[in-house]
């Protein structure tokens, strides 16, 4: 038979209830720590996931921006090419020599007894020493040295002329020294002026400046074929 304690509870001896209470408290504390650890892990995992999502979104934005930059790069190059071409055309349009006027004036400044046999022109350029204006090389024939000097003086009246320089001159052939018919063709190539004086003149013209007309670039004077 199992013994039965008939004494009231307050008279019964204690049987280790305090140890059970301590065990329960320890268990509750451990459970609380586990709950906190799980909560911290969940919060950390959520933050890491959020950061990874932000990184992925940022990478997508960078990729989209790079793709857009590649697409717009062609437009940027086209705009640069267009501006360079417009600048070149603008420079040519504003800085060109008025060749029509130059030849018209040239026809009036060349004195009687002088005629031209060759005309070469070279556009201006820019080198290490600065801008070099266009140059024109004229070759021709004249009755005398005085006519050549007169032609050089009159060539300075051209509105674009900065300098006129005599490059070469030669006396004509005497009639007694004229070549025979067999050598006439060769002699004519060497001296197209025959018994007249031959000469060469270099005319340096002013370098055109965009938007600025050279001095004397207004109305053509009457002495040079103009109307005023």
C-alpha cells in the first residue's frame, strides 16, 4: 500500500520545491535569450537582404546609365563634327580673297607696254612663325626696265597687296642674235618675250581676317576700273 500523509499541508515537511523554482527560472531565462537571438538574427538577415536589394538596384541603374551614354555618344560626335565643319565653312567664307576683284584691278594697274604671261597664286597658311598671307607670282614681258619698275609701283595699289618683290628679270634677245627656224621652238620656250624684257614679280597679300575687311576694300577706285 502507498502511505498517505494525513497532516495538514502547513505541517508537512518541505521536499525541494525551491530547486524546482530555480530550474524554472533558468529555463525561462534561456528561452528569453533564445528569443532575443532569433529576433536579432531575423533583423540582421532583413538588413542584409535590404542592402543586397539596394546594391542590385544600383547596379541596374549604372548599367542603364552606361547604355544611355553609349547611345548618346554618337550624337555627341556628330555635333562635334558639325561644329568643326561649320567653323571651316565660316572661316573660308569670311577669310577668302576676292579673286574677281583682284583680277579686275590687276587688269587696270598693269601699265601700257607690259603684259603678263603667267599667274600663279597660293592660299595663305599658318606656320610656327605666324600667319602667312596668300601670295601671287606674276611673270610677263615689258618694253623696258622702266616699264617693269612702273608695273611694280602700280601693283602696290591693289587693295590686298602688302608687298611687291621683283624675283627675276632678263633682257630680250637682239634681232641679230635671233635663233634660226630650226631652234625657234626651243628658244621660244626659254624666252617667251623674244626681244622684250622678261620679269617675275611676287605679290604678298594681306591675310584675311574673319569679319574684317582689309584697308581699301571699299568701292573700287575709278583708276582701277571702279565707278567712284
